C-alpha cells in the first residue's frame, strides 16, 4: 500500500444561509484550483450581525489535499 503525503491550505467561506453552506462553498471554491482534495477541518466559526440578527456566517476551514 502506497503512503500518501498531504499539504493543507486554509480558506474562509461565507454564507447568508448557514455554517454548512459556508463550509461547502469554501471546499467547492478550493476544488476549482486545487486537485486531490481529501479532507477538511473546521477551525473557526464567526458571523456578522445586522439589525440585531445574524446577517451571514464565516467559517475558516483547513483543507487537505494529496500531493501527486
């Protein structure tokens, strides 16, 4: 069985809908330019409040990808 080597990047996704959408958006955007995405880890969740309500979510995600 071959051993793999991974590198990770950190990106922040945002969404007006949910934390889940913010994570999915961040992973999808990273996948447009980085190959071999393998895993993600949520590092930080924060958001913006406007007029006393949550206006949007921001999620910092570490994404790992396998080196070729």
